C-alpha cells in the first residue's frame, strides 16, 4: 500500500499518520432527494479506510495493519500492547478495533480494547468549527479501565482512523500518559484530513 507518511507532534513520545485521506472532492449537485453528491478521489489508504468504515469491508483491516507495521512500527520503540481509539459512534464494524486486532496479530502483542473508554458526545466533533471547541467537548469524555492485570511498564501504541485537529488524540494521550503501566506512548493514525 502506497503511503505518504507524516509525523505528528503532541503529548506522546512519537506519532505518525500514514497518508492524507482525500485528494479531491468535486460537488456534482443534489440528488432527487436533495442530498449533495460528490465525486471523491482518495489516496489508497483513504480508500481502504472509507471501504472499511462506511462499506463494512473487513478485508481492508489486514492491508491497513500491514501498512502500519511496515511504515510506522519500525520508527517506534518496542511495543508492549496496542490500544484502539474508542469509536465516536456505534457501528456494526468498528474499523479502528479491527485494524488494531490485525496489527496485534501481526506483531504478536496484546490489544486492549476496553482500556480507554469514551462517553458519547452530545455533538459530533466534525460539526465543531475550532480545535478549542473540540477540546472543550472532549473534556472528561475519556476514562481508563485498568484491564491489564500484569505488573510492569510497557510501551503502548494508540491507533485512530482519522487525524484532523489532533484534539481527540491529544485528549486520549494525556489520559493514557497518566496510566501507571505505560512507559512510552506512541500514536498512529491511518489518514489525516
């Protein structure tokens, strides 16, 4: 899978995003029901994320995990476990969890899907115009569930599907950095806006 890696800075040790999500979007007009129609051109990673997230194409999880393993994981320190970003809304297929599970299998490390929990927001982050408003909306929305029973200190990788303002990744990372079982916290996102 072709990528265009981008490093991201924040309250984590190291972070990267695989590629831009959308290359071009052209408005075509409204359909018969008044819904806007677009012709979208996505990157290869963006198309895989779109198919996984909106078309429930589970076969996209493996190549996305392989892209993370090939292009991002070698730039990080040794990993002890993986944490998927909790979903913003309930779906039949949770894309980030599928990719996290597949990457965990490839790396032979555990994945903790309930370590980081998120309460539903009253308004979607994409509807908020500024990073500051997104940070305010996210305040107190994440919590930790200590599901790691072993004693020790490990490097963790937090994975998300889309990196936009960084508000979600930053809020989740600040909480994870307080967890007594995490040494270095790395982050990876599949695409950026």
